[in-house]
C-alpha cells in the first residue's frame, strides 16, 4: 500500500490508485467526468521534455496535466 | 415525403466526429458560427438508403452535458432545443471511442436520457482490438434498445450498417434511465453495470504503436530535432514552393489588368477595375498558396495526432505568459501570415486562450513585413555589410517575439478569468493520415478565407483606391496626383502627429496606404518618389529616398527615422485581411477594433520612444 502522495510525485512508469483531489469547482468536476475517480489506477507515463506538463494514463486515455494541477491530485 | 429529418452528431473531442460527418455528408456541408458565440456550426446533408435526404449537424465536442465551456453549452442547448437558431434534432448519433467505453458512455448516457431516438456508433474498433478490447455490440443493443454500430469511420468500415440504422422509419428511443443526475461517481457505477459482460479485455502488456512513436517524437533530444526539422521544412515550403503559384497568380492578374487596359478607354472606371478591383482581389489571392500550405501542414499534424504532442512539448514555454501549448502552432503560423494563424486557433478549446492568441497574433513578423523591413534596413545602413543588416532583421524578429509574450502576459492579467483554469490536454493515439479529411478541411478553410476575407478586402481596397485617386488633380504626374488626393491630404494632415516620430508627410501617405496591407508601403513609396507606376525598379526608389532631404538639409531617412519606422511596422496593425479574419473568428467587431487601436497605439508610442531616445545617442 502506497502512502498518500500527489500524482505529480509518482515516478515515471509508476502506477497508483487515485484518491482525493483538492481541485474545486468545475476543474475538479471535469476531471471526475473524465474518469479520474477515487480508486481508478493512474500511471505516470512521462514528463514533457521541459519537465512540465506530465502525461498520465488514466481511465483509458492519455492526458497531459500541468505540474501545478498534478500537485493537487492525490493517490490513496 | 416526410419532412427532412435532422440528426445531430454528438461525441467527445478526438472521437472521429469530423471523419464520420464528412463520410455521411461528403461535400454537401456548410460552416458558419453560432450567433453570439465563437463556436463553429457545421451542418450538411446526406441521403439514407431510400434516397431520402436528411440533415446532419455536427455538434461541438463535449465531455459532458454539464457544460463547462462555450462549446459544450452550445451542444447542450441544441440537444435541449433551447437555441433559437437551431431546431431541436429529431434523432442523435452518439459517437463512442470503442477503446475507452466507460468515459465515452458518460456523455452517451446523459444524451440517451434526453429521450431522443438514438444511434450509438462504436468508432475506432480497430484501435480497440489492438488493445485487446472486444465488445459485444449486440448485447449492448439489447440492453439499450437502440442500434449499436461498430465502425472504423476513417476506413468507412460499418457505413452500411449505420445507413440501415439511419434509414429506419421510426428510429427507437433508448430504454435507459439512470436517475443519477449529475452525480459523477453514481453515473460511472451505472455505466459499469451496463457494460458488465459486454466487454472482453485480453491481456496486452505490450507496447502500443503510439508508445513506440512517442518514444521518438517526444524524446528530450530527438523530439526537438524532429519538431525543428518539420518546422524548418514547413517554412522552406512556404517561402520557396509557394513562390511559384504566387508568381502565376501575380502574372495572371497582371495579364487580366492588361486585357482590361487594352479593351477600355482610360478613365476612372478602368482605373477602378484595374487598380481597385483586380489589384485588390489579386492582393488577397496572392497569399492563398502560403495559406493553403500552412493549413495542409497543420491539418496533417492534427489528423495524425502529432499536433497534440507539439502542444505537449511547448506548453512549458507558453504557460509563463498564461497561454497553453495549443497556442504554439497558431502563433508560429502567423510568422508566415496571421490569417491562417488566427484561423488555426480553432484547434484550441479554451475560448479565453483562443482570444488572447488571436489578439497577439498580428505582432508576429508575417512575411508581408519583409519587403518593408528590407527597404528600410537598406536605407538605414547604406554602407553596412550583410551581417549588420541581418542582425537588424534578427532584432526585429526578436522584438516581435518579445511583443507577443509581453502582450499575452498583459491580456492574461487583465481579461476576465473564466471558471476553469485547469489545462488538460488529451493525447490521442497516432493514426495514419486520412488524406481525404485533410484535403476536405483544406478546401473548407480556403473557402472561408476567400469568401469572408475576400469580400471585406474587396470593399476596402476599393475604398483605398478612391482615397488615393480622388479628388483628381490636373497633373499627369502620379506623384503630384497622389499628393493631391485624399490619402495625400491625410498624410499632410497627420504630419504634426507623426513629426515627433521623425516622419514627414510623404511617409505619412505610406503609413495611411499601408493600413490596407503592409507591403503597400513599398509600392506607395515608389509612386511618391518616382512619380511612376508601382512596378518601378526598387533600387532607384531607394536611391531617391536616400537623397530625400529635410528642410535643414539633413537626410530624411536617417538612422533614427528608419529605426522608428521599423519599430512602428513591428507593432502596428496594418492588414485589412487580418481585421476581416479576426472579425469572422471572434464573431464581433469589438475585438478587431480593439486590436487595431491597441496595436497601432502601442506602435505609435514605441516608435516615438525609439525616435526620441535614440536622439540622445545619434544625431
């Protein structure tokens, strides 16, 4: 069992289960609608060549999220 | 025959909606804007198996009917029958990516709950199979009570079955009710229950082709090498290959003008036709080859999925001033020409990002500035060598990059923030390009450019022709005639305003004339200084300009004045086509007018500062 940490702190290739997120309002809801729900596995695929954004595989899709936002989405 | 039925095409972004729309409607489509918003409205007609015509409307891509962007608001409103400009559809074709059923059913279940007859299309079944996903479409069909059609829209696989479903007399309504409203987690539970036993996932841990491509294309070293290579190739094509058709167009319009001149008596009407109309239309058409090449490259990059990777790589460089990586390609295209650049902002979903990108796009050093730059640099450094001249040119490009960043930063600070500040970039799987789709998009964009920009340009070039022609003087000399005309008087009238910038009234005429298009400055200068036709030899104009003296006997085109003019041309909004395209893309006159005012205002201040401050160092 992993400790709770932000998905931005995952190592490249590491998979974890999603927990809570502290993104409020429509931003958080949009991510939930896209399938980023608690319990869903999320994998950090790679970082962009300049370090940001981060590419994740989650809910059957590849999504790039900025480091700032990824710091507010946590694993279980 | 019954009334023409109206189908709506609904789906997430990147689902292949446009591909299916093109496959169903062919070239029978029209593109417009929804009144009041910057959202594109695409409608077309097709025929069902009985030969009956149906209308198809391609609704903007949406992740949810709980709208979070102007695009989604339009989709939601049309489906609810709440937009006065669009009737409520009779039935819905809901497009789902077979490789990611759960997420796509989020929107699809919301749509089914509207109670409209529905057809579910499972697109990209080939890609799903690649990932080991097989779907029992028949089982889903039984559970939902509506047709479920597996397809590969890009290869037209499954069209037959979709046509059958479209041709039904009474298309069935879905027997689906979740009763969860907008509780996201509860909806996903219902979706999982629905999909239970219909999806088989094979064990595939191997690398997908997309993984293999990404290893190279977004590699920290090779990724940049390839991106730079592609961009270099793009610009070389624009500046070399495009010159051939541009020469033909130029020659064609020249020939046309000669024909008119030969068959008509000299007079105002002939001048209007040859200089106002043929010259004006030719001035627009000449850019068409460059614009089409740009659209072709952007369309290809978008179609294959590479454009999303470019945004991914560039996001970091754009985020500092509040733009997203998606703004990179439109802004880069603007270095060739702001028109395709502004039109390319359609690939951006965020309305705010899009507006900021459109507002700063004219600062990029488009190719029309080049002739002006070259003329002024030659005047400024008459004895300078090629390296010095190249450095000045490089400095001007640097200044424009700085300007783009600075103004994007300012607009990001000042424009009202919309609720969503999150940047989510979906990286779709790579696919081999669909040439048909790329070409159809090319055709559509080209048509929009010609129709919308063309009509405005034609009107304004006639106006400009009138300004430089009337009132008439008795003089046969073109130079004296120009001085006598309204444009000439305007140049003299603004002389007190532009004198602090180091300009005289002749330069003022050039400035006035080049509000139509920057490169007009060069031809206007040749009329003023040569008193001949615009086709006079460049060198002699330059020599005359170099000899031009002020009242005190010093050269009119000294270093300070040239610098000031150059800075003015970096920032000033002097392109009617861009005004017309901004008007079209933002769907209002507010933004193009704002653009003209802020850019020209800033150009004035910057040129003033340049002239006055340089006075401390140069004489």
